[in-house]
């Protein structure tokens, strides 16, 4: 990077700092002026509740290792359209890619397939093709998204090598006012960059204990432009999603629910959907069609009023992901199609026993999964069956000490593409504690060791002629330590962490199914938050170093495990002006230059280069007319300063022969929602 470019970047960073500092200075002042206006006209002002707590309340140890905890209010405030938008304010969670079809979630540098990922309790098994997304999600369907980094509880499910991600979709109770039985909304929006239109709507109701909900969303557009004004081919929005739920809840609290959720993304993408271009690579078409679909069918039972020693929960689920790629052969012009699918049939039966000072959740879970590849040339399939017993305690041992600890034992049967079988049994354990030294200062620490069995190979690299040697089961080891300060409406926390994944499976079509590598991520997170009655501001900083087999990581050798991450930061601010019916807010995404991201590996001969940093500012304003409070009008500007950049998680930025996928440049958005 030249000195002129560095100076320009410093100037842009200064503009961001000035913009954000001005916003932060103005927010409390605007809130005070807003309150004075309400008091002067005699109307008064309804304030949001203020939570003032010291450390040690609740079971703080269960939340000591949270990397993100996004609730419905945050989702409604920012209205994210994809996973990157959803986690935009979380420096410890990075989302690669730029559209739904190629986005992957990295938690403290570790890719999401190494975490126990669930949607409404349904286990996800989505390792299809390394160029596309793993768990595609439409955040507009969500009630919450919780990410436990590293140390995960035993009841998060099997395979929690580096933590867990739990997505929860919306229920009728999240959308419908308590005094209403029927409701719904329609919304339309437009984004200038890519000429993208989105149309979504929902209808929901309840009567005599019965509930029903239907949600549909469609986004369609053209290729967007990056910050340099260049078209990014294969970047057009092609998202369709839907959610349907029916439920019955008796007066006793017994609740049974059946849901169906489906998300699809079908469109023309770069030939390698997560890469802009490979310089000097083998001749391939510029683009091909990726037809990607994920669905869940879930039947669940719980008692919403249960306490004491009997609080059962039952989940029976099917989750599946399908991918079909279509391309034109350069030599013959023939159309070539490949198809892959993954299937997971999984169930959990648990009972949480509540007592003074805490609870213990015990249960059994299991899954039957397969990953299958289809083509005109060959078919292949791997399968795995697993059953696990678990127990997790969450206990307030005293007014100052909170504990969370548990364990599980899993037995897995694995079947390879040639029918060869292997079985393994392993034990997992976890423990975390928070100790309050004072009413406002607490220390926290935790550790875990998690058995993961044999992970199914990516479908697109499966080989029906593989000869299986004994495959070592994968294990994840995690530890963290830090402190939290909670004083009135200020929260400050800092945490150091390390994750080791031993015997991570890295099969190759030509080199066999039993290859493994060791992966490591370590670093620290720092966050600071300040809340007031009508808004908040939160800042976070993460430093993550990743390694493969004791050498620096790169995104080629780290496929499905890790990428060079370095240092990232985020800033989020929101302010309500209730007397005006206005909410304003924004986020800042920062990534710092990474001078030596990787050393290269045995299979990677590409020259290693510096990964450039970036600064991205996003702003929005929402207006709800006081006389028409069922109407919401919204305007936004993403990437205000038209930064040309590739998100830190995007593949191949450390290689001189790779042109990484570029993220969108500046985009103006307008939307309107009508609630009935």
C-alpha cells in the first residue's frame, strides 16, 4: 500500500471518527431535548425500562462466553437482510461473502460448521460445497440469535467443538399485541445499489389457545457495484424465504408446535461463488447457476408454566439442504449439472429440574445424517448416526458465585462412501464460573473439551473409490478468562480465549478421506456499552490469531475451519426521539491491516500478501407518524463513504493470485411497512 493510499485511509478513518463522535455527543442531548418537549406540552413521555443491576444476578456464568446475543428488538431496529447485516455490530463474529449464497459465519476465527448450530432446536448439517454458504438464514424470520464462543453447554447438542449458534424464529406472541387476536403486516423496500426490491409480509392470529403464523419474503435485483464503481458479477439478490407455524397451548401451559421453514437462493453466481477470480487458474466459465435451498420441519413440546423438578422439552426435527450447480462446458458447450444434498433427522428429549438457586437439564439426543453427491459421472454418500446423553447444571452457589457445568457422552457410527464402517465413543465436559469481587466487578473463566466424532465430508469432494483408513475423531478444546464491570447503565468487559481443534478432518478427492489437521484460534475481546432510557451505544474490539498445524493459517488450508482474521472492531449507536416518532442509528465496521496473514502451506504456493483494512459506516432513520402508528417509513445509507473493500472473512485476500469477492459500495435504501 502506498503512502498516498495510507494517508487517504487515515483521512477516511478521521471522518468516521468525527461522524461517530458527533453522533455520540448528540444522542443524549437529543434525548433530553425530546423529553423536555414532551414535558412542556403536557403529554409526558413513555420511557423504556432501565435495567440497573450488579454482577452475580441470574446465572451469569451461563452467559460468560457470549459472543453475540441478538434479540427481536435489535432485529426490528436494524432490519437485517442477511447474516452479515445480522452480526454487523459484533466484532467477535465475522460473516464472509456478500450475498446469502456465499456467506459463512466465523466465531472468533472458527467457521460455523465447527459449532453446534441449531434453528429452533433443529440441528443443521450443511457442508455441501466449499464455495457456497453453509447455513443460509433469513434474519427477518428470526426472534433471536445467540452465539456461545468456545465453551458451549452440554445441552447445546453434539459436535460443539468451538461453541454453539442458536437461531430462534418468531412466534405469534412476538408479533401480536396482548389485546389482539389477529394481525399482520406488509412491507416493501428498495436498494439503489443493485436495483433490489424486497417484498415481505406476515399474517398471524390466536384463538382459544390455537395459534397460526405465516411469513413470506422475496428479494430480487441486479448485480451491485463495489466501492470503485465496478459491477460485481453474480451478486444479484435472489432470495425467497418462508415460515409457517401452528401451535396449541393449553391453560396449563402445555404447548405443542409444528413449524416449517424454507430459505432458497437461486441465481447466477461467480463460478467459484465466494471468489471474484483466480489469476492464472484453470479455464472455467465466468459464472454458473447456484440453486441452494435449506428447510426445517420441527415438532416440539414444552410446558411454558413449568417449574419445580418437572419441565420436559421434546424436539423432533428434519433439516435438509440441497445444492444444484449448472454450468456450460467450455470445450463442448454441453450443460453440466451437479447436485448435492444433506439430510439430518434429529431429536432431543430433556427435562430441566428447577430448584432454589439454579437448575439441572438432563436428557438424550440423537441424529441420523447423510451427505450425498449426484452427477452423470458418479454418485457418493457418507452417513453418520449419533446418540448422546447429557446433563448441564446452572447454579448460583452463593450471592457472589455463579457456576455452569456439565458433560455428555456420545456414541457415533460412521459409514464411508465405500460402505466401510467405524464407530467411536467420546466424552465431553464443560465448566464456567463468574465470581463477583464487588457489586460491580466480576471475574469469569471457563474451559471445555468436546468430542465431535467423524465429521461428514463435503459432498462435492467425495470420492466413491476412497479407501478408508482409521479416521481419528475430532476434538475441540476451549478456555477463556476475563472480567466484567457492570455499573449502573455502563458495561465493560474483556476476555482472553483460545480454541484448539485436534484432528479436524480435511479429506481430499485425490488424497483420501482420512486426512486431518490441527487448528488453533486465540486472542482477546474487549467491549464497552452505555445505555440510557431511549438509546444505547456499544463498541467492541477483537484480536484473533489463527494457526494450522502450528503455522499461520490461510483460507485455502483452513477451508471449513478458519481464515486469517487479525484485528476488527465495531461500533453501534441507536437513539429514539419518541415525541417525533423517530429512531436514528448506525454502525461502524473496522478491520485493521494484517501485515503477515499467513506463511503458506504445503499445498499453497501462492505468494502471500498483506490484507488491507477498511472502515465502513452505515446509517438509518425510521419514522412512525404519531397519528398513524401502524405505518413505518425508513431510509438508510449503507457504506456511506463508498469504501472499496472485501470483508475480512472473504476467501483468498492473502493470496496475490486471488481477486477476492468485493463487498457492495454505497447504497441508499427506502422502505415502508404497514401493520394491521
